[in-house]
C-alpha cells in the first residue's frame, strides 16, 4: 500500500476506526518476525500540489495513517528499524518511531543525490535547496549490534544518482547488506520491487 501524517491528537485529526485500519493495511505480514525492518513511507508533503510532488506519482499517507502501521506485529523482541526520511519530515519520522514502539539511535545513511551528469541534484526547499535524504536508525529491545554488524567499514555517506521519483539508490541497499549479517531476517516495507535476501511488502511488489 502507498500512502504522512498528523497525529490523532493534533489539529483535530480524527482517530481511525479499527475497520479503517484493517482496510488500510490489508495484506500486511502476520506470521513472521524480523530482525531488520527497512521502511520508505509515502509521506504526504504540504506542497503536494506542486509539480513533481509525491501525490502525483503514487498514493500518499497521512501521519495519522502511518502511525497505525502494525509494525509491532512483525518486529522481533530485539529489532532494528531503518527509516527513510527527508529534512522536512525529520520530526514526524522521530514521532513515528516512538509511536511504533522503537527508540531513535542515529543516522545510518545520508544520500547525496546526483544528477545524471554527476553534479549534485538540488530540489526545492523553504530554507536551503534540498539535495539529500536520510536513513534513521531506531531499535526495539536490545539488538546485539556488535554481533549483528558484519562490517566496520560502511560509510554513512552515499553519493548516488537519483532515478525515478522516490526510488532509492542500489548503493543504499548494498551498504545495508554489507553492514548487517546475512543471517538476519530482513523486510522492506513500501517496497518497489523484490530484492534477494529480503522479504517485501508494498502495493508495487
């Protein structure tokens, strides 16, 4: 499913009913637990009427809707969440992390977007021109990081060309696969396509 958000208690946003939540996340995994969860939520931006906005490319979700994502259903007792976000949604993403039952730890990766000619690809922005996206790391329980980390040489910086709207670079996945042990159970949420070694859930898979 594809679809950011406002919390139920903010700005009078209505709480979703159980039936609405069930419909929204129909088909969400139920019978398997994961050590690593990678999520790329289809955040809704205030400027979604602008050219190139996410809503013009796929259905987006409000923060209220994303907050009901049943992440606890698939997270192991000790679990790492890797959450894609952007500068404007940093606070919202940290709120989601808490709402899903995780604790924020650090920034795993910073993707500096490059154009097809190799230059830094700049977009819009209320302050500075945006040219990066981020993967935040959060944990549930006490994941044994020293045991799970397969490499100590993975850089936080990813400089890679941008592709189609919202599609993340292969270099980001390669960095995660190098960082985390192969034996760990992994899933990508809001995935665009299947990936070897990962389970996937999303309306485009």
